[in-house]
C-alpha cells in the first residue's frame, strides 16, 4: 500500500501534483504510487510523436513512458532515485475517476494528490472534473494542486472551519498537520469578530498546538472568494477544508464551497471527508 496516490495524465498540472507529492514524502518515510488510467479518450490525448494507435494501445509502452518521466522528475526534485520509494502503474478503466476510486478502495492509500485545471465551465462543474469528482464524493482525503503551483515543503496547514465545528474537528487538523510536518492554524471567517472572539478563545483552550484567529469576512464577496483571497499569498501553506458527500441534485443547484475554492485557490487544497470511510 502506498501512502500517497498520484493519478497522472502526463499534463503539466499532473506534473505539479507529482512534484508536490515528492516534496511531502521526501524524508518522511512515505511512499508514492503514480497511477495512469488508460481509456479510449486518454489514448487520443497522447502526443502525436508517441505514435499510439487508440484502438490497440501497448500498455507496456505507456508504462515505460510513465516510469521514465516519473523517475526523471524524482531525480530533479529529490536528488536521487534512492531517496524515495516510488512505484508506477497503468490500469485500464472506462471512466478515469471510476478507475481512481476503485484503485483507492483496493489499496487504501492515506491520500490522493491530484492536479486541478482551476476554474471550469458550467457543464464540467455539474458532471465533475476528475479532481472535483474526488472531492465531491468525499470518500478519501484529496489534495488538489492548482495550476502554476511551485511545489514546496509546507510550513503551515491552514484549516478553515466554523466555530461550532472547531472542537470536533481539531484532532483531525492536528493529525494532518503532523502528517505534513507543518504547523496547524485555524481560521474562522466572521462578520462579527468582537462577538466571536470569546467563543474562539474558549474552543481552542484544550488544543494548545493549534494557532487560531478570526478573519473578518468581506461581505461583498461570497465565502469561497474570501478564503481564496485570504490564502493567496501563503506560498508555503496548504488550505484544509472538510467536505460532505454531495448528491447529484446538490451539485446541480448548490455547487459546494469546497469545490468552488478548489476552482480558484492559488495554494494546494486538502479536502477531508467529515467521516473517513
């Protein structure tokens, strides 16, 4: 079982997610599995110079290209192949996200780290990009790495939670901050900071390892844009949010705050299911 599963489609966004996974694993005794899902659409998207016939794809040839790229990136990122335990795998699946979910159910990795393409059109929002689908299913911890991200060793894990959920979710926040070797910081958006400060101070008393503060909400912006703006300049941090599984109707009529943040955020987003299944 790998600690980190990286779904990989050879895109620049997937490369950014792969490099971030290497930075997280390096020096922590964690291992990484890089999974490429092959289907008819993926076969059409390969570079023309690969000379791949979509009707008769050579899985061995694709795996060779995957392994070469992955280990080249590991060499550049971490200074040698022997520093990390990394495996590569090519599997066939009709649906990309279905293949990822099935593999995760079998292997039970700690986390999925995926690249995201940022803002998407309305149709993709409804049906779900691969990353958004992983987040909205709320089955596993997912880290969404935004486009143009420069991978780092995280110093902070910023958890956006409400006051009423803070004491319940604090142990999970501490657990994942420790897993990332980062400091835990809680932020609660508020329109009434003077009224909420006393409640925040009381809630955080039993968790001395967490820094916590209120962030005044800009009322002319929706909540998700407040979070995107607040985290925009935190270049050595990831944002943690908790997510509930959403039905098709919920996705159609009320696109989740977490998914909206994933569309616009400029730092990695760690989306955790409220109940790890």
